[in-house]
């Protein structure tokens, strides 16, 4: 069966919530993907910042297979060792105090919001607290996560969403200050806005929001679902700023392909928020998912993945700056580490993404006019060169 037939078959049974690109991926190797007709692609999307170790990274599959042979699921009514190991490693990497494992990013956000609400409720003795979120943000598609997502297109059909959310402008401290009142329990934001178009927080903004939160006993929730897990050359992007959140959300690359997320709390938030009976999940923290998390941290450590990202970032940035200098339609480069965006003006980004796919390069878009590059963290200089050669050819058209 050719790809066209495979696509038609999928459309028969699968709800059409994505306008997918006309390719059926079959397998991966290193940082290459292959479709069902055997064509090779260089992967600069990593399944949307998930496959940070690429495909079949040494040791990863073996770790997962070993856990499958022991136990894949047991409920949260019991203890399991992979969860304890994964939790310990996540706390070492983040210098936070307690972790709760979820099945996805959106669920990590849901848990973080509940923890913030509960913290405020315990402190004041009443409910009805408010949350400040950012315009142009993205936190996921469940109702709670959508309630703090600053994108009218995603939200409008589903109103009314969770109440008590006010939106400030990212990187505008005064706009956040203006929304604080005695009921504010949390400020939530991505450290680097991803879906919105790759906008890193400014140092001044993140420090300012941290200070504002401290002064008012408001919890700072940093969404590290896309920018975390080494993508910026730090385990978590806020570590580059020297600013620590009270609650952090993590997912995407946490399991490098196994669906898993987490919300992670500092001591203050952990000790006075969610208590037995306040939160739960059937799958979250199951031994299979946590074996993946544990293996990912082990590999990051063993093979110095963060150092690799730090060392190669200037090379990637230079290469992209070269494209920006050469082509008028590339009006800016933004990003941190291996989370980079090229702002495109005067031609549709979707056309560039489609052409790249034809030429054997997987890249994605962000916002309305940004080419997003979130490759596996294990790419080499040669991979960057190949990516630039292909993009150069397409931008010249
Ligand atoms: C992808 C993403 C989410 C949602 O994660 P899912 O696993 O798709 O639910 C939330 N926040 C950010 C910043 C993301 O990039």
C-alpha cells in the first residue's frame, strides 16, 4: 500500500483535528526519519521538541525493553521503583522539592493550577483565587490549560472556560503588576514562549515577576514543557536566568518519546498545597513511563548532552543568522540553545515547511510567521550544515 492509500485509510477512522502533511513516517535512526516509501528526512522537529535523543539512542531502547519485561503498569495505590528513581533524578536536575508525574503536558499544567489554587486556599481559608497568564502563550488543550492559554483562536469556541484568569503581556512587567490583587494566587508563563513564536523571557521580566510574586506571596509557575529538558543548554531554561519557580511543568522531552509529564514543586508549594485525596491519576508515574524518564536522565548525564547543546549553539545560531542576513524574507532570528525561530515575512511559512519536507528536511512552524527549529539535542555540525543547505535552496526560490 502506497503512502496515498495509507493517508486515505487514516482519514477514514481518525477525527480530522489536524491538517496533516502528506507523509507517513515509518521509522527513525539517529536524527533521520524514513517514510513508508523509504525516503530519508533530516529531523529538525523531533516530534515537536520531544525526541531529544533522536531515534534508537544507545541504551535507551534497552532500558525500555528491560522494564517491559518486568512490569509496565501498576496503580498509584502502590509504590514502584522506577517512579522513585525518576523523581529523584528530576529533583536533582531541577533543585526542586517534590514531583508528581502525569501523562502529558496539559495534565502537568492542570496539576500545577490545582496546586496553586490549593496553596492559596490553605493560606486564606477560602477559594475563589485568580491566576495571571500571558497573551500569546500556549499551555495545552484541556479545559484548564486552555483557560490560561492566551490565544483567542484556540479558546473562543469553548468559552466559558475556567474563570478567574487575567492576561498580561509577556515581557511587560507593568502589565503584570497592573493585574495583581489580593486574590491573585499564581502567575503562569512559559520561560521561552514556544507555540507563540519562540520568544524568550527577558532577564528583567523574569526577575521582575519573581520579585513581584515574592512580595505578594503569589506562586510563580514556569511552563518548561517545550523549553525544558536540556533544549536551551540547561536542564530547565530558568536556570539560565538564575530565577527559580515555585512550580514547574515539564513534559515533551522528559521521556524522549514515551508519553510522560510532571509538575514539580519547591518546598513552600509542596508543603502547603495538594494533600492525600486532592489529586490523582491512573497512568501517571507508571513504571514504564518512569523507566524512560530515568533512562533519559542517565543518558543526559553519561553523554553530557547539555554540554553538547551549549557547545553547538553558537554554530547553529551563526548558521541561522547567515540565512537571515542573506534573505530579505527572514526578518529575525530568536531563541535559546536548540530552540530557535526564524521570523518570515512576505511569504507563507507553511509553504517553506512543505517545500522542506519535499526536500527531505522536517521543520515546523510556530505562531503565524515563524519557522521553528527544535532538533534532537544530539545533532552534529554536519546535520546543521545539511539543514542550512536545504533551507538556503528553498529560501532562494
Ligand atoms: C506542548 C506544550 C504543552 C502541552 O503539552 P501536551 O503534552 O500536548 O498536552 C503545554 N505547554 C507548552 C509550553 C507546550 O509546548
